[in-house]
C-alpha cells in the first residue's frame, strides 16, 4: 500500500471511529459492554484480515499498515484495537504454520470478520515462564483430550477460534503443542470474566478444558512445536501492542494540550507555564520515538527479517511511553483529569496493562539482553 492509499484508509478509519466508536466509549467502558456491530464495522472497512492473504479473504497488506490502523483505532479505543490485534495475530499464526486444509477452514471467517480469534498461552502458574504450562493434551484415538485451565484469554467467550497451547510431551518448551479449538467444542467452558482496571469492554476469561476432545486435524504443525510458534506469534503481536500504545499516548497528549491551551490560572493559559511545556515537549518526543520504532520493527517483519529484539524494544518503549504520557495527561488536567467527566483517566487505565500483556516489559528486557549477549559473545 502506498502512502496515499494508507492516508485514505486511515481517514476512513478515523471517520468510522469518530462516528461509531467514540460516542459509546464512556458508557461501554462503564458497563463493560462489547459492541459486535463495531467489530462488524471494522470488517466492512476490510480491517479484520489486513495482513491475511487474499486467497483467504484478507487484504494482503503489511504489518506497517496494520500498525498504522491499530494506532488510529487505539486513539479512540484501546480494547477494540486489542480485539483486532489479537485476532490478526491468530491469523498470522495460522497463515504461517497451518496446513492448507486448516487455512481454508479457519482463515476466511477470521479475515472477513465473521469470527474473532483468540490466543491462549498463560495459566495461573505460568505467566512469564510460559514454558511451564500444565494443561495437558493426551493422545487418544483420532485426536487429543485436553484437560486444564487457561487464564487471561483476551476475547474469551466472544471469539470463535482459539489457538491453545497444551502439553503433549516432556516438561519445558519442547513438550508443548498448539491446537485450533472451536468455541462450541464439548468439554470447553468459559470461566469467570475478570473484573479489570481497564479494557473493561474486552472480555478476559478463563478457558476450562474437561476431557475436551480435539481432532488430530486441529493440531497446528507437529507435536512439540507449540512453544516456538507461540513465541513467533508474540514477536508480531508485540509490535502491534506497541502501535496501540502509540495511539493511546497520542490521544492523551492531544487532549492534554488542547485542555492546557483553554484552561487559565494566574491570568494565563496553563500551557504558558514552562513546567507543563517541558512535560508536553518530552511526551511528544517520546511518542515520535515510539512510533518510529514500531514502524521500523513492522518494516522488518514486512521484509521477512524476523527481528525479535526490535519487536521487544518497540513493545517496551511504546507501552512505557503510553503509561507515562497518560499519567502526565491526568496530571496536566489536574483534579478533573481524575474524574470520569474527562477521558484521560480511561486512557491511563487502558494503558497500564499494555506494559503487562504479551510479555511484561521486564520480559522484553530479558529478550533484548539475550539477543545482545548472542550478538556480542
Ligand atoms: N521464535 C521462534 N522460536 C523461539 C522464539 C521466537 N521468538 N523464542 C524462543 N524460541 C525457541 C528457542 O530457540 C528455543 O528452542 P531451541 O531450544 O530449539 O533453541 C525454545 O523456543 C525455548 O526458548 P527459550 O529457552 O528462550 O525459553 P524460555 O523458557 O527461557 O522462555 C521467554 C523465554 C521468557 C522469552 C518466554 O517464556 C516468554 O516470552 N515469556 C513471556 C510469555 C508471554 O509473553 N506471555 C503472554 C501471553 S499472551 S497475553
């Protein structure tokens, strides 16, 4: 997509979000209500399968385009951007690792937005140490029997297609396999919906597997390859989380600047105070750095140079920036910034978990440091 086409696409996305997303955000955040019609609106704009090949009803665009779109949506709503980002990650995983039959069955509904995709790796005792997961997939006639409980599944309950990591072999990463699980499978139920600080309208649920039979045709790639596939998917997903961080940071800064130009204290707009000007100048610079890093990491992916280190850097930098900028925006608005009359407190709540999901920012540092060691040793 050339820059003019991308500009037009982003204008369309902006118009849709202004008209269809923004008016509902306050109420839906309060009630924790996910609007399927908004996801359908994204589908009509062709956003639900942006990076999926045309043969499977996708738009065959790149990660730079996806990141630009997610940044724009996150300007209005982090949780809707997240729904789209995770569903895109699932499609990326299927596109890269599934066989032709699996691609034909699962990709078109996801790419066309008829279905939402979800990714399930974490468990209550296995978060950062993902390779220690305990859910089992026991080989039985014709397939596998899954038993165990997965945690923190974004879009749990509203998604139709789940990529689930479960143990088929030895302890550690090499004993993990990946399965495509359909929502209505017998033996799969959804546990409690988490009550969260932010992302309230995006459901986060447990997946409970009790003697859940999954046919062999729904195993992704070979037994034992699940961990590597999960890590490869997260490399991409982390860049898109960074893009979402840039979007919410920009929204918070835009709001803070506009407010500070209007708000007067000591007979002048508070923007005139250098203490606030320096804060906003730093914020604007950090956002620009984050955007460039996200786009650079996405470009590497588009050019097929898988760059784990840059993906980790982009995620960490952009989401730390998001948290700082949103906190500053609340500070700049002062007392009203802390109230629900203004959106910056929502931006701050929605930004926080970006530093945690798809690998905490401390895990990103582990990944960056390992790459540095590998390079310099
Ligand atoms: N792509 C492909 N393969 C990868 C990979 C990647 N990005 N990262 C690791 N691997 C491979 C390794 O090469 C290794 O295989 P070999 O032994 O054949 O070389 C295997 O996977 C195990 O890797 P490693 O030894 O690095 O595993 P660790 O248990 O040390 O875990 C971290 C590494 C900490 C990076 C990983 O557990 C992680 O990312 N944790 C965070 C989990 C997370 O993001 N959870 C969020 C869930 S979604 S909300």
